[in-house]
C-alpha cells in the first residue's frame, strides 16, 4: 500500500482510504471502486441516503435480476444495480463516525493503593 494512503474504515466487503498526496478518498465495495474528492464523497453519501428504496423496488419488480436499486455513475448510459442488502452495507461503510475515546479520571479507578 502507498505510504501516503491511510485506511479510514474497513468492513467485511469494503474499505475507505485517503491519500494525502492526491487528496482523494477511495471507496472500494465488493468489485466497485470510487475515487472521490471530499466534496464528491459528501455528495455521493447524500445521494445514497436519499434513494427511495421502495420506489425503485416497485419500479423494477419485473426485471430478471434481484438487484433493483439503480445507482447512476457519471453518464446516463452506465448504471450500477444494487440489492437492498448491498445498499445497506454501502451506507454502513460510508456512515462511519469517529469513535470518541473516553479518558479515565482518577475517580473512575476503583483501586486501593497500598505503599509498602
């Protein structure tokens, strides 16, 4: 892995990395790979979270595939289809929030200190 690339979050089927040199986020999920600037990543997240899953499943109920939720990519001629489960996994990957680290105070430690 490139020394300037840092892993932001990793899940079972995906990973998000950030490159300090190019200032690009790389979102890899299954066999999909997106390289996005920060503003593009935020727009992509907003688009994913605003998709109407029930609408698309109803619209594409007669298709032969089990993937019924379209995700348009750049041009109108290229669309990625996701299942409801895949979309939920991708949303979970992108909705990471940094974990707050709780620092212990002296009063939080229940220990009797005995000097010899």
